[in-house]
C-alpha cells in the first residue's frame, strides 16, 4: 500500500510540475515589441471616411502653412544675427583741435547731451559726395547745422550758410541737397551742431573725409538691393557715414533698430581713448563722455528718428 501511494504521489508531483509556468522565453515579448510605429497604424488617407479625410487634410494644410511661415520669418530675421561690425579706418587719422571733445553738456544736465553720431577721436570716412549727418538731442531746441572745409593751412572755412533744423527730441538728420555741388574726394571737412541754452551755446563737432569707392566694392554695392547687406559692406569698409545712413533707413522705414544700435556701440568702442592718444586730460574726459553718450543712445528702445 505504501508503494502504491508513493507512486501516486510522484505522479501527482510530476503533474503539478508540468502545470508550472513555462520558461520565460515562452512568455509574450516585451510590450515595446508589440507597439509598431504609430505611422503603421494609420491607414492611408483614402481609406478613411470623407469627414475624417477633410479634417486630416485641413490639419495637413495648416501644418504646411505653419512651416512655410516659420521659414519665411527665419529667412527675413536671421540676417540681423550676422550683422557685420563697423571697422574704423586703418590709419585712424587724429581729429584736429577744432573738433576734439571738451567738457560741454546739454541744456538739461540730467539727460543725454547734444551728441554727434560719429567718431570724434579720428577722422571718419564717407564715399558719398552728399552725405547724411545725424545727431541726438534730448530736448526740443532748434539745432543749427554748419559745414566747413579745411583749407591748406588747416583752418576750417564755412561752406554755405548755417541750416536750422526742426525742433524734435531724438535722432535728427540732415543730408546735403542733391541739387547743390557735392563734396570733393580727398578733402577733409568738419560739421557742427549748435543749440542755444539759457546758460549759453552748446555745440558738438566731428570731422570726416571723402574717399573713393574701390572698383570691387562699387560692383558689390551695385549688385545689392538689400539695405542690411549694403550696411554690412559699408561698415566693413570703414565708411561710417554710409553705413549710418543705411541703418537710419532701416530704423525709420522698417522699424529695425538693431543695426543702428550695433553701429553706435561699435563707434563708441572705437572712440575709447588709449594711452598713446595725444589728448589733454580735459579732452580725454570729454572723449569718455562722448563714448558714454553713444552707448546710452544705443540702448534707447523705440528711439525717435526725425
């Protein structure tokens, strides 16, 4: 009887063992292997009902429109991120005593004083016979613009009569009229602006010379219709007044002020006095103030351009 029970017990154990779970290799594959790419679940659009087709087609068109719009904005805006820096002239001819900065301030000493938007430490370059000049004024005083030409003795002689500009705070500009004789290549000029305050006259000056365009640069500019591209060409060629004119156009007509701000920062950096410069202590202080003024003007958001 004992033997029979033992056999039965062993058989039961064997049966029980066979009912245990199968080896792990026999289990279902990991769930990630069950999940086909979602695109494999989607039937071709032609297999969907008509209403779903319309919805999917609408989403597809919206997606395409978004992509096209994004690419258009990227192409339009991205050039600003590669704006070329203004390069000062290689010789950086030092300005004369007539335009070296002093300690003058504006009518309202709590605001940015009257400031020419130009280099003062050295003689700037232009390739235009009828250049554009720009300056900043915090108040609404009338500004008097005058232009001078240096004679053989190094003294400035007036060219025409002073011009009174309109009263408006912000950046003001003046361009030599095209119907008047142009400036001459190789000559050096001085321009000044004056405002009358209760405490007296306040003036600011800068010097520049007219240089010819190289043949290569002239061809590049002729092939360029974009203001920003022209600005970059002028800036890289040390033509401050030409680059500034393009930046002012971009700011006034298209609301793009970043190129203007960048240029002002560049020219301010170039005007920082160094140890080798031949200036008196008051002149160095005046040059530092000019640098500060340019940097403060560059930082103004939504600056008014008249």
